[in-house]
C-alpha cells in the first residue's frame, strides 16, 4: 500500500506538467492561426488600388535584363569593307591611268613623224654601230603631237635599244601643206651621250 501511494504521488505532478505543456502548445498554435487570419483579412479589406499595389509588391518578379541591340551593318562590316573599297578604287585608278596612257601612246606611234624617225634610226650606220641590231622601240614615248589637217607640230622623245646599248631619238618637226619638215632629228647614245644626226647619211624610204 505504501509503495502504491508513493507511485501515485509521483505520477500526479508528471501528469500535471504534461497537461500544462499541451495547453501551452495549443495556445501558441491558436495565436499563430489568429495572426494569419488577421493578416489575410487586412489585405482583403484594402481598397482596390492598394490591394493591387500590395499584390504587385508581393508577387512582383525581377525585371528582365534588356538584351543588347545588334550593331548595324556598318559597325559589323567596316573592318573588311574599308580595305576592300580602298583596294578596289586603287585598282580602278591604275586601270584608268593605264588605259589613258595606252591610248595616248598608240596615237603617237601611229603618226607619220614617229614612224619616219624610227625608220631613219634603224637604218643609220652610226646608230647600228653604237647599239647593234636588231633595234627595238621602247613603250614609254614622251612628248606631244598636234595635227590639224595638213598642218601640225611634233616634239617627241623615243627610246630605242639594241644588243650593245640604248639610245633616245629626239624629234622636232612641223607639218605644212601635208609635209613634215624636221628642224631636228637626232639619236643620243646613252652610254657615250654622243648625238647622231639622222637627217644625214641616210637614204631610207618614207614610211607608208
């Protein structure tokens, strides 16, 4: 009996403590639920604009990072476009100058005064002795010719070369009544700077 009484006396405080703990936990959960209900009720009771603002603040997502705009055509391609354009223009300019030079040289070489000066130089014994045979004409003719019907004027510098060396033919002539009259026609040997008068010691047919 005594031991049973002691066990009952010790069990009574334990039950009381357990009951108090359950009551305390229940009160905490009840307070939490009431707090949630009050917050929800307060949010729902806001005016429409405030409610929308509140909802927007709570549910707002971070703004999307705007994508960088794509560079325009010039910014994407100027590094190759500029060099290609410069090279193309340079090639066009060179081709234009070359075409003009070819036309001018062809026009000069087609004149009678040019043909006769070259024929005299190729047949002159002193020129042949100085530069050898065969004698060939150079491409870069300098000077000018001006022909207007039966009259005209010519001042030319014609490069020629042979196996032994080079020379330059200098021509100064005027055209009157359809006939070229030479005031000077010489060949200057490049190596010795000797000038040979092509109007003397030559008997060559006139070029066609």
